[in-house]
């Protein structure tokens, strides 16, 4: 089963997972650059968010093991 692809603004094709990751990081960066410093996440929260993302992505060797 092939992954769905979508053409990005810059002409590259992204799989659904790649696009979701791109949207995720964009949202995180926008929070980090919020005009109000109190709305920005701290380093601990950023670490938690990134660890959560990492845990949700299968490792390369696990992805190859799937039939």
C-alpha cells in the first residue's frame, strides 16, 4: 500500500506522515516565537513534546520488519 502524497507549496511531494510532521514542527515553532513570552513553551515542555513525537514514530528497523 503506497503512502498518500500531497504536493507542497515548493513543489515537493510529501507523504501524509511527512506533512503531519511538517505541520507539527511549524506549530511548535510558532509557539516558540509567540509575541507574548509567557505563551512560549519552556525547554522542558519542548523536550516533552519532542519525546512524544519520537515515541510515536516507528524506528527504521521496525518499519522494515512490517510485511
